[in-house]
C-alpha cells in the first residue's frame, strides 16, 4: 500500500502530526484485523474494496458495510482534520491503540466489529469535544481568521471594514472598549 491508512479509509487530510501518525497506525491495525479475521486475499486500495470483499466472501456480515455506509462514513468525515499534538490527545490515542492491541489476541468477528464501532464513537466524541480541535474547526477550517484587538470603536455606517471581497467584522467587545475583529 502506497498511501496512509487515513487516505485508505477516505480521509482527505494527510498525516502530518504525531497524533495523526498514531491515529493512522490505529486505522492500519483495524484494516489489518478486518483482512485477517475474514481471511481476505488480494490487495486493496481503499476501505470500500475491503468491505466489498467481506460482503462477497461472508454475506452474513454484510451489516458491516451497511454500518459503514450509514454511520462509519460520517465518523470518518467528522474526524477528517489535522489532529493536534497535545498531551491529552496523544494519551487518548495511545490508550485506544492499547485497547485494540489487547483485544486482538481474543478477537472474534463480533468483538472486532464492537471494538471498531467503540473506537469510532469514542474518538469522535473525544476529538469533537476537545477545545483545541473545536477552536481549529470553528475558525481555521472555515476560512475565518481572528484579527488583532483594536483600541478604538469601529465606526462606519454598517459597522464593517471592507477589504476587497472579504470583510472585517467586529465580533466581541470588552469593558475597556477594545474589540476583536474576525476576517470572513
């Protein structure tokens, strides 16, 4: 496989940070376990090919592909960003990797599916509630930049300062009348 497991799973964001690398290793372990548990042969270039092979060789487990279509893909989409390197995120990902590793030795297909769904839900919940991730997603991933505090009130007819196609808008004001501009 020439790509990262994030790319294999359908993520658009490349592996950049140490947290991304750990996350990528966990995804690799999940893919490896699926291929091993279902005794799949061949080379796969994306998760859809793995899911198609599972459905073809073990039709009684077609619910795995259905779960990915109905729920799993939304988890992938919601976690498709550069994961920041903070101690708590690194610790969380290390712990999730440890859980998957300890479950591998006694892995049945049922337990594998349960551990994959638990990993997806817990990781999405943890990352989406993390303050740094929330800040990055709310500002930086939506083409919004935080401006510098200003010392005087913004005065114009529509309370905006225009800059070609984009606009600086006041978004907060403190008691000392300094403001915060956001460029959108």
